[in-house]
């Protein structure tokens, strides 16, 4: 993924990240996408949300999966009509 290829993306994208993610930290692994994809919107799913809060059995924030899933449903409803 190059800055030019990211700048060429024209489809909407919703990006979420965990503030406590040490596997894919925001600055290194997420920020380039949020900043370089012109159609992307993004926000942190929570300061205490870890990388494994989604696939893992125990979440630091039990409501995070429901909250982010709801945000995804709203995003898809708005953009896939």
C-alpha cells in the first residue's frame, strides 16, 4: 500500500481501532489509512480496547463488540442502499 494507491481509493471506508492495541498500534498501522484514504472515516473504539478484544474470548470492554458492530451496520445501511 503506497500513499498514492491509498489516495486513489474512492469507496467509503469506516476504520476503527483500539487505543490499547499493541499488535497493530494506531500510529504505525492505522493512522496511514485514516489519513491517506480520502473517503475514510475513523475513530478509536475505546482507549482501553485491545487488539484481541474482538476475536478473543474476553473483552476489556464487554460492550465494544456490540457498539462497533452497530456502527458497522449503520455505515453499511448508509452506503449500500
